[in-house]
């Protein structure tokens, strides 16, 4: 059986190791971080030191695509996460009317802190005799055979401590940095160009715990699996997690200096109190903060040329998860796409044990089919948000900078969102896009869906609670700065 080396022990790397190991493949996972401590899952996850994964300290969700993927391929992992305190939320609670008649049982979300889910996956992988996980180990380069007729072929990797590990397949699961680009460059091999588009997002996040264990959540989840919204100049969203824990994340433009003070607890809390649906979630009598406000700049949307190139000059080198595609974190698709991509990539590796050019082409086809639509959608959604936020902040847009035509015309998207407020069938279609179960092209190709969109587009819709204006938000922040 072929040996696969996976560089990276995050969601994508561990899932791929799980899928291959359960099929009898020999797998070696090389991970930069420390080994997680032993003990109960939640406590061990909280103690796990992973400074090279800063996003793990912010909120994550596993949307319907991710939940469906686990149910189909690793139900034991889903059960273990639930046993550790994760919860399944019914996304359809936000629908207009009863969706049970539509028979859609897929619209569920797993709410769980990222380290908890990582640790559950890690322990499932550790139980496999065919898989070895090596911590504090980084791949620095590739071992290559250049004698064959097809050019370069992977024969293994070299690590930071000089170990030379043979492999039939090497998978870059190193996350957003996509280390294989530097491996190829160091070997003098041309690196295919990436597709990139800005997300221009800065996030301020803080975790809390409900003071009444097992009690009701502080406020309604108006978004089904979350509370809050993406407003005209910022975002403010609550995401429930495991074990009575939840996270609040405020999103702004990176260059919006008026919101930088949100990194302080006082300003952060003040902004939450005036944001729709969030005030109850910062009530000191009901919740307690679990740490400081953490700030992080989000990456751009990226589709790696190393993942999509069919004429890649290195056979046996593949990309998985964020090393293949990054989408705007605001839309919560990253973990679910990583899970789905890893299981499908494992299918391809199993079908092409010789790791020849056919595997390369099949992996590129998979990236085009699964990842490219969400890169394209993320690019468009990010740019639409950036335009709104910059206009509200009075920051001019560069002419044509980054704008691209959407897969679905903007006027249809707007009409569908309006119709979704009253038509459960339209709501369901939009929800399946939001949770990555269907692409926009698939949903908008349905003639009945389009008919309903056009029929309901002019129906008056309640606008809901009003978010603060930019001036009101700045005033609330400034009042705390002067306090």
C-alpha cells in the first residue's frame, strides 16, 4: 500500500489521514504545533498550545456541508464532538413558516470551538495503527525523482531536523501559507499563479460562557445558528459553541481607525449593546467573559494554482483544505470545505495508488468542481461588502479595483433575499447556498425558484431592528475611550 505524507495536522490534514488510514493506507502526518495534552477533551483542548494557528482562538462553525460530510463518512467523529459538548442547531428555525413539509433535513449546523473539534479529530486519527502523527515537525523541502519521462516526481520530504521521509504522495495541508509554494521554488520549479481577491476584514472576537449551565441562551438566534447581522458599515454576530460557551465577533475594515478601540473590553461591550440582537448576550448578570478581546486580520480569498493546475510538473504533490482554497472567513465555509475536500481527495488517492498524472488531473478537476465555485462566490460577496463599508466610511473605491461580475446577477440576488423573507421555498434555496450545500448556479437554475423570486420580490418586508449608524457606533466607542 502507498505511503502518504501529510504536511499539516489541522482540519484538512487530520481528516485526510482519517479517511486514508481507515482504508489501510500508511500515513505520516507532520505537524508544527505541540502534541495536545491527555485528559478530558474540553480541558485538553483549552490547554493545547498552538501559537501558529491564531484563528483557532476565534469563532468557527461547521455548516450544513460539514455536518453532512461527517454524517456520511465519519459519524463517530460527529458523535464524539457531541459527547464533548458540541451541539447541532437547526438552521430552519429562522425560516418563514414550517419547512418540514419540504423534507430538508440537511440544514443543521455543528457549533463547537475549533480546538475541541480539532482534538476530537486528532484522537480519532491516533487510534488508527496505519497513521503516525509527528508533532513539532515541519517539512522544509521535497525529495524528487527527475529521471522519469514525465519530469519531476515526489519521492518524499525533508524535515527541519534533517529526516528524509519517503512517500508516494505528499499532501500540502499546511493551511493558508500553502508551504508547497516555497518547496517548489526552492527546487527551482515554476510555481503556478494563484487567483486572489481581497476580503478586507478585521475581526474583534471574544468568548463568553452562560452563567446558568444548561439554561436558555441569552437571546434569540435570528439567523438560525447565530444572532446579529452584517450591517452597512460593520458586522456583529454571536455564534454559540460547545458547553454553554459562545463567541461574539465584530467585523470592520482593516483601515477603519475609528473602530480600532474595539480591542478594549469597554468599547467592545458598548458596541454589542447597541447592535441588533446582541445586547442580551453581554448582560453581566447572564454571561461571563472567558478571556480578552482578540483581534485578527483575515486573509484574502485564494484559489491556489498548485491545486487547480492540470499540467503541474510534479507528480504526487497535492493540496488540501486552506492550502488549496481560502474563502472569506465571514461566510463560515472554511472548515466544511476542508472536510469535504479531504474525504474526496482520499477517494482519488485510493483510486490512483501509482500517484501518476491521472491523479494530478483528477485532483485539479475536484478543485474546480468543489472549490472554485466558492472562491468565485467569496470573491463577489467580499467585494460587495467592501463597497458598502467603504462607502459608509467615506473611503473612495479604486476604479474597477477587484470587482468582477457575479455568477448570479446582483439584481436576482437582491430579489431572492427579499423573497426569502416570506417564501419558505426561496428561503430554503438561499439557506442551502449559505450553508454550502448547493452553489448559487445550481439554485438559480431552478425555474420554480426563479418564478417564486419574481412573484414575491415586491412583497413589503419588515426591516427589523435598526443597527446603529456609523456616527452612533463611533460615539459609543469614543465614550469608552474617554471613560
